[in-house]
């Protein structure tokens, strides 16, 4: 079996590499020549735990190849995955020019039956457009070659994408063709030996499933954040409340951690896209609009606490930030709460010294020299007025508080992820502001 994966971004690269692991021949195609050259030299452009190992092994075996040429790689291909980007266009909706561009190219070059699968997260209704784009090119050529389209949304989490791919909770495939179902079943069977299901459905429902899943998860986060803020006002402890509600199996204990709001490449974009799709179809998704508003507000809570603590006088002060990535185990800073916090501190005239174990280059690229990047977490704290914990990297969990107490100008921590123990910090005489829990003031 041979497959082509078009687009060597995060989804395409992880998918292509993991498919190769089952013995399938995979070619990953991208128009970006520089990227393909780097991949051919063994350089992986993203940080994703476990990826490098599988990548190297399959490249050595000759099962994983990289190319800029889609047309010639379609010759003996059974399945083509479209995993190119859908950047927001001027009005915020997903720009489908790359997805439909690839579809057109497939139509211009294919010479036998294949299944064309959309893996990019695309607005509901896009797979039909993909089908039409391919069909239009075939008609121009005056040839009658059969093909099927399918939608196969990905549910990968950054930082554990390889594990998620190798051991998925479920695979969702939208297609109206039995032939395509058989091909997709064969391709995914090796990943479902754990008994987890492959769910076949119609194309629109499959496209909708992706948005509904991410919107539901985003809703949980905004819900718990809003409840956390109320806990803070009323003197309740969100950590107890979280456990209290999470032990009801109907609610479940996952994805109920309060923080500084969700970021990343998926939730913000997908929630916006679904709101837009609904609006365009005459239906207003009130819940999701609130989810978005709560999330925007949440990104400022840490800054607001800092501002209140210092009576609004932040000019000339220096703040240490631990963690810039939107979550641990990734270097991705897209829509990261850290960006809002940094901007607000800078606007208020403060200096920011930050440390992130991985997102250093990203920070440089996005923030330039607006902030100082420390070489480790302790250096960031030297003479800082306070420490702000923004991303809960494992290595920040048990710091040496005695050393911190000496390095910081004030024994003062604003914790955006509730990772520290109230009693311990109290004993060490730190002033500590968590989220949705009682603060300790010394
Ligand atoms: C998400 C979905 O989980 C994944 O299925 C989909 O394919 C892509 O979008 P990802 O963006 O990688 O994955 O990150 P995820 O681990 O889901 O976290 C998203 C955001 O929610 C992060 O900013 C995280 O800090 C925040 N979050 C998550 C919380 O604030 N609280 C939680 O309890 C969980």
C-alpha cells in the first residue's frame, strides 16, 4: 500500500511518519522546497516527543520519503491525505485555497482510482468542494477516472501527538463509499488493536464531529475557569470543587483544570469557525460565544492580579515568567496566554524576563527583543518583583523555593496553573496567588 500526505505541517508530518510505522510506503509532499530539503537531511521542523525516533527508523527503511512533486508521486498511490494549512483569511474564516489547490492538482494528475482524504480541519461542507474540484479537473481532461473522497478529522494533542496517533481513542471517517471504507479500515486497523472503534459516518457529520469535539472541550475549560473565578470571590476552593464534580462519571475528571485560558492552534480557531458557520446559516451559537468571551477575559486574570497587588504601579518593575508555550511539551506559542500577559506587562512599563524549556526560538521569533530570555528558570528570577507561572512544564513543579526566595526581590508568586502547595508556600512565607483558591498573603 502506498499513501501520499500533502502538507508537512504538524498534522501531516505526524500522520505520515506514524503511517510508515505500519509498513506502508509514505511520501510526504510539500511545496516548500526548503522544508523538504531539511526533512530529507533528517531535520524535523517541529518539536513533538517520540517523533524523531519513528521518523529516523522509517526513513532508514526507505518507507518514509519527502518530495515537492505531488503529480509524479500519485502514480501508484492508493490514498492521498490532504493536510495542508487553512489559515484564517481577512474576515477570519478558514482560507481553503491550499486545500482546493491540492484537490485541483490531484484531478490534473491522477490516472487511477484513489481515495482522497481531507485531514486538515476544514469548515463543514469542504469535502464536497474537494470532490467538485477534482471532478472539474477530470472533466477538463476529458477522462473518466473513479475516485472517492473522505473526511478523517484528527484529534491529536500537541505534545502527545505521536502517542495519540499510534493509540487513538477513536478514528472518525466520513464517506459515502463502501470501497473507501474498506481502504480506510485496512489503513487504520494496526492502530486499533486496542479495540477502540473506527466510526464510519456521512461526510458532513464527520466534519462536524471535529468542531463539536473541540468546542465541547473548550466549553469545559471556560466553564471551569468561570467557576474558579467565582470560587475566588466566594472563598471556595476550585481544586476541591473540581474533584467533587469530576468524580461523577457523567462529568468525568479530565479537562477540568482552571488556568489562564486555552490557547494553541485548534481551540481558538475552531470555536471561532463554528460560531461563524452557525451565524452564516442563521443560527447563533450562544454558548460558544460565551466560551470565547470568557476565554478572552481569562487570559488577563494573572495580569489583573499583578496589577492589583502592586496598586497599579508596574512601571519600572521586573517580572519573571515561567513558561511561554501555550501548554507544556510543545514549542507552540500560537494564541498562548503568555503573549497577552507579556504584552500587558510591557504596556504597563514593566520588564519581562522569561524562561521556557523549549519555546525559545518561537519566543524570539514572535517577541523579538521585547523580553529578555533567561538561560534557566532561576536566572529569570534574579531581582524580579514576582514570579508568574504561566505554563505548567513538569520541571517547574518542585522548584527550590529557598533559592527562589533569595533570588526574587519579593517572595511573591502568581500561579496561573495551581501547581504549588498552599501550605508549603505559607510555611515558607511566600505571598501566593493561585487561580480559584484562597490566596496567601504575607
Ligand atoms: C486540542 C485537542 O485536545 C485535540 O483533540 C485537537 O486535535 C486539537 O486541539 P491541543 O491544542 O494540542 O489539542 O491542546 P490541549 O491539550 O487540548 O490543550 C488546549 C488548551 O487547553 C491549552 O491551552 C491547555 O492549557 C488548556 N487546558 C486544557 C486547560 O486550560 N485546562 C484543562 O483542563 C485542559
